C-alpha cells in the first residue's frame, strides 16, 4: 500500500474514491505475496497488482461488486478455477484475495505513519468474513461476504491502540503475532478469539546508511530507494557530500561517522555500507555500527586489507564474534568492476542478508559449519 499512497491522494483530489483487493493467503508458487494490493477507482482506473496480471481483470470486477453490495468477501483463485469462477494462475499457485468496497482510512494512516522518516511500525488486523475460504488449499466457491467490520490497530511498542478481538487473551495473542510480523516485514492471516484476522504489517522502512560519498554510493542509493529503503550518506569531506554528487539520498551528513551515527540514531533497523576506503573513516564506523547492533555492516577492501583490518578491530575492543559479522570484502561476487556493478553486488548482499537468501554469506558460513 505504501507505494500507492500518491495514487490514492491523486484520485481523491479528482473526486474519486477507490475499492481494493488485497492478497491475504498464498499457496504454492503464487506470483505476489500476502499484502499485495490492487486498487480500482470509481471511474474504473486500476493501480497495483495482486497476481502479476493473470487475475487482475476478475479482481477488478469483484472490487466493483463489493462497492455495489457494500460487502467484503474473500475469493480464492487457483489452478482449479477453470470450471466455475473464471480465471486461474498460470504459475500453478493459489491465492485468497480480500475484496473491499473502499480503502480503509486506518490502512492509509498506517502506511503513512510507517513511511515517514524514522516513522513507527503499525499493523492493521482486519476481521475476515465468516465464509472466507479455509486454510487448506483447494477449490472454494466465493461466499456472499459481509459488511466490513472495524479493524484493530496495533502499534509496535504500544500494543492495541484501537479495537479489540473481544477477549483479553485474544488481544494479547494478536499483539504478539503482530509484533512478530512487523519484525519479519510480512503480512498473514492470524486466528485468535475464534476469528480469522488478516494482519497487514507496515514496518518502518529499512534504512541504508552509506559511509563515503564515493561514486559507488551514487548507484547504491538509487538501488536502495527503488527497493524501499530510506537512505543516508555520511562523509566528513564537504566537497564529496553534496547534492550534485549524491542527488537521490534522503539525507546527507557532513560529519565523522560516529557523530553522524548519533545524529541519525543508527540502530538495528539499519544496514551500513562503508565505502570510504580510508581507515580513519572506515574503522570507527565499523566499530560504532557493530556496537549499535546494525542488521548489516559491510566495508570495502581487498582480502588482505580485511585481514589487517580485523586485527585492528580486535585492538579496538570488538570480539571475534562481532568481527565475524562484518562483511568484507563487501558485496556478493557478481564479477562486476564498474561502480554501478559494485553497487548492485552490495545491494544484493544486503537483500540476501535481510531475506535469508541462499546468496547470503552468513547463511553459507552457517551451512558450511553444519556440513
């Protein structure tokens, strides 16, 4: 939803409202994950996607039906749909899609709160109609649905701020489940208090902090922003940290890394890429990033440079385990040499570490240790 906020605003300025379809459950090789959204404006315009193209037309019709009836309902699309409800997924997967007559204001507000600079994580628990398909895959005729019920709003660190499951135990279970989903950055159906809720998670945007406004940083910031990261670039050299050199960064800080880290409140939500290739910048930045518990810390330099650096990091007080978390040489080995290729390798490694991909060096080291 975050990438559709501008669309919603533009449509409303034109006097248009919208209904929406949102993927609430997937089976097999579904093309879009839970939380993927398709919007339909009152004039028929579409934005977003729930399937990559194969069921968009049918989903758009169901949004319009929901608008006409005022009912929300869940429809299952899958490989067995050729007999009755019209369309299926060419990939062979199955998806359950919640059709809503309008875009809930709580959802829009949650998306906005999480998208802002240093925002807060919010989850919206939407009660599903009682006739929604079961958790098992397989053909399921669409029910008539029911009028949308008020959602439950869960704010990370504050618990439920609006609504209730109806029981204290259910509320407690929902808070725990929502917290876990916000941490994982994904949405899914949660069953509690005898009901099924689609918990739509809006974690704060991850952030990439780049130390060194070098040429690689230009491309790295562009890639990161395309992937939904907030970006900050730090360099103590004022001639380097300029908008002309790094036009796409959300923030530019002319400061030493440790000073900038304090100003930016760098922490566990951040990936830190250290590109300055100068020990007086690199090593204090590595020490500070590790001590702040950043989710990813990587630094440029050859294998020989890394070996020498590890010795100095140990002298700085980092433990062997802490030093082992530092990625160096930074980036996956894609074989590239140009600045944009190097930036791609770095961003690929950051994504692999965040998502637990098979290319993750940490995962490879763990697998080697087990094997």
